[in-house]
């Protein structure tokens, strides 16, 4: 990316701003103007920009007798200019020169305020990128996928689908082998309840061993490490990323571990009374799911990544930050966030493998578990 401020996107030059809701008092507006560094505060009705309050418009309101308890409309002015966050500094300079504006309100494609730009921001400011406070990600057999919810980077859709396929295949193989083992125990005279509980534990152990052995566990670790580096605003270089933890508190592994723990205790026949099972499952899950999820991440779903895994994670992270800079919209709907999470792609991979196995069962009378 070029070092000239006039060639950079506005998103790298703008400064943050407070937003005053419609209906606020002038006392609140005055406080926000003092705290803001731009001499201007946007006024929004929910997310829609209605106008601004400037030092001059506030002075006129005070001169007309307005007090600190009066409504913001007393100092409200609709004389302001906006600029999309993806425009360049050169376009901002043109607007400053032609409109004699003191500040520009920076908006995204949905016309939501994301910052403020002053002319002084165009004088060789230090190059920076406002790093997203929260990043999600996923390991795929073909690389690391990262998202902020609104922008994405790294592995593409089919790679996420392949993750679902790989995990489902590993789970099905573990399930088949575990079921065969359980049947063998029953055939040798073991009590069925004990045999199938042992079978269930065996299935989990087989799946854990398979996951740990696959390269995706190293990619998963690299994904966690680079997400930690982004969220801590650390340099994205291998020596630093490698120092980041392999365990991440928002990993889906922790949630899956909690669900497995609850369902395993709630459904076991070793405790005859159902209400006792459910209550015990709830208490144990609440107390231990996070700690146990961290242990599962460390020992099963991640392992020390290879250099190539760290490098691919760093490439994805840099692409994500670049996409963040050039994003046309930083705030998206919840359905879009869910789609960007990659969850639906992984589920599609799960269903694809399950569907193929179901067809094979029907065609060849395999009678395999699905």
C-alpha cells in the first residue's frame, strides 16, 4: 500500500468520533465535543445520520439562550458533508477545497457513521489500520479462514465445505469402529448398557486421535495464534505469532465440548433417575465446560503448527486487515454475519458426506451408522 495520504483509503486516515443520539441534551453534546478531537459531533436517529453539532452551531445556540438541558435540535445543523470510507485522501482534499468544510463525516455504504476526517489528517499521518477487536476463524485442509463478521479472508467457500467433509468422515469412521467394538462386547456377554457406554467413549477417543493426527490440527493452532496476534495488535511475523497461545476462548471446540459433556451425562444409563442425570449434567457442564474445552483444544484439536501453517495463517491475517481497510461497509446484518462465520459451509460438508453414506447404505445394504 502506498505511503501517500492522498492515495490511501479514508478508512486509514479518519479519526474515531462519538455519536450523539437524537433527543440528547446540549449538556451531553458539549461533553462529547470536548472529548472529540474533531470539533464536530454527528447526530443520529438510531443508525441514520440526521445532522451535526459543531463548535460554531453550539455557540449560536448558547447565544440564543439555550441551556444544558435543552434538546440537541437547538444546536443542530444540517450543513455537513459526508465521504465514503473507501474514497481516497485526494477526493477528501477536493471536497475540503470546493466546499470550505472544516470536517467530513465518514460513512460506509449503509450511510452509517464510522469516523470523522479533518484536513490535518491528510498531512502524512502514520500509516495505521484500525484492527478489528474481534476476529473469528476456521481451519480448513487448504488454509486458514478468517472473518470479522463483515469482511473475510483466506480460504474460500469450498475449503470450508471440505472441513465439514473431513470432520464428518473422521466422525463416521470412529462411530463405525466404536459400534463394531460395542457389538463385540455384547456378543462376549457384557451387559448392554456398559458395552454401549464403553463404545461411546471409544468413539470419542478414536475421533480425538484422528483429529490430532490430521494436518488440520496444526492449521487450527496457527489460526488461533494469528487471531490472538490480531486482537492484541501484535506484529504479524512468524516469531511473534508463534508465541501466541494455541487455545482461544471463543473456539467452537469449547462449545462442542460443553454440549458433549452435558448430553453424555444426561443420557447415560449408569444413573437411573432422569431428573438427577439432567441436574448433574447441568451442574458439571456449568462448572467445567470452559476448562475442559481448553484442555480439549490443547491436547486434541490443536498441535504445534508447522512453519507452513503459520505462514498461511499470517497471509490470511494480512489479507483480512487489507480487506478491512478497503471495506465498503463495516456493519452487516446478523444473517450475513452467520453466513460469513463459515458455519453453513461446514454443515453443508457434513450433510454431503452423510447423504452419500445414506445412499450407499440404501444401494449396498451396508447398514452402517449415519
